[in-house]
C-alpha cells in the first residue's frame, strides 16, 4: 500500500481541459495539487474553436466539478445545427438546432476560462515546460524542466497531450501520423463580407466533403466562421508548403478544391488569419500499459485519436474519474490509479475505434452521402 500524504500535492503536467478538471475535483476534495504548464500564461495563444460537450461524459465531468451553471452560461444558442454538403454545394442534410441533441456547443477558450477561474491562481505554475521524467526509488519521480529546475513527486499525472513527456515511463507507444491533416482558416464579419458563404455554412457546423478532402466549418459568435480544410495527403506533401507565406498556402490548398463553388472556396482563399497546419496523429487503438506506482495518464496523453468530437470530452471525464478515484482512496494512491485505469482503458478503446471509423466516413469513398445517411438515422432515432 502506498500511503497518500496529504501534505504532498498531486502533480499534474499540463493545464488543458483534463488537467484542469482533475485539479478542480481534487481541490473540491481538499487534496493538494499543483499543475505545471509549459505555456507562459493562460493568454499566450488562442484556444481553438468550438467544442460540443456531451451528456455522457463532458457534462458529467463538469457536474462533478460543480461547474454546470458556469458551463450553461457560455453555451452558444443554435450551435448544434449541422449541415452536410457535396462538392457541388448541394445540401444533403440540414439539421437545425432544436435543443434536443444533448451536445451543446461552447468556445474552447470560454470553457478553459471557467476551469482556470475555478482554481486558486497559485495552483498553476506557468512557463514550466517539462523536459524529462526520471524514476527514483521508493515510488518517487524527478521532473526536469527546460528552465533548469527540478522537482520530485510521488503522484504524477501526465495530462500533457499528444507528445507527452510523461508517457514514456509507462509505454513505448508513439503517436503516428494518420495520413490526414487540416489547414485552419478564419473569416470575420461574415454576414456583411461573405454573405453567400455564411448562408452556405448555416448556424452551426457544416461538412462539405468529397473523397479524400473536405471543408469542416463552424459558425462561431460575433460573425466568425472557423474552418478546418482537411486533406488526405502525406506528411511530405504538406511539408513542401511554406506555411509562413499565406498566399503560397492558399495557392496549394485551394487547387485541391478546383471546381467547387466560390461560396465554399472562400473559406480558403479569403482567410483573414494566417493558415495553420494541424497534422492528425493517433496512438494505437486500445493503447494501455501495466500499472505503475504513483503515475498515470489522462486525455490525449493516454489515448490520442483522430478528432471526432471526443477528445476534450474524454479528457475532462478522465480527469473527473481520476479525481474521484483519488478522493475515494486517499490512503492508497495505487488503488486509486488501478480503479481509474480499469474503467478508462475499455472506455478509451471504444472511443478510439469510433474516431477511426468516423475519419473514414468523413473522407472515404462514400463521403459525403454516408455521413448524411448516418446523421439522418441518428436524428430519426433520437
């Protein structure tokens, strides 16, 4: 048995959604915790686009963290609308937001602000980028940071994403490129400047797809359209593009959508922010490891998968479940970890298999018609 000394904090690497929820649940249970985050501050970069928060996991995590009311205050009205379009611009599915889908949309940055504001300022150590982890005797771990400092901990949680520095002490698995990447673009003041595009996208999410390529756009508050231009191409194909040159990016990416309606290609060629490349990596489906004293993983560090609306939800749920497990086993951290991992492994394996299947539905030979059929069946059965 490993006794949990409440004077020694649980150490979390990463102030993403999962790490923040975990810290919040531990804080509510009067268990000391410290988060080390590599970024210099909470505002050093934008936090990406919208998230749909699911009833089955993300919303449960927020309830456990006593943040449901704050979450409900940032929900985007109408954000659950969805639309599927083919490359000619024909609408195959138009699903308005009637408030019954159970997946309300929020801005990632708004949600992160809620989580940050729910913790004491001193709990997060910013600008502490983890360099390596060394296993010491008696169940302790030494953390070395890029600023030259070190610290030790008896309870370590890797919440540090796809290329986790904590993962290697548990697993030899490495994220692999899925063969898919997205180029992120933005349009602003769309109702006035790009009315045809705004009408095509609609009020929520729009999927304009063809085999091997697609435009996944989201309507955000304040007349913003945020788009992921997705292509099934090799890393080498993307590496030849100079992403420091906006016009160079537009030329290469737009050529892949030759013949598509101008209302759709405007999502590429009219971008008002420098395009950003997002390569999609994944860990093996069913990734797991042997129980190790005083250390575990949550979120993408544990089960990185292609984007399918699951990542942030699973990370928050992982954090909430681990936090509850530690609170339920305050005198035996290893029992807490074992309890958490026993449920997390099959849960994440199922989600990863679904995400892999969803990626094929989005970009496979039967897109966009298969996606429209599946969404129609889901709506009919709700």
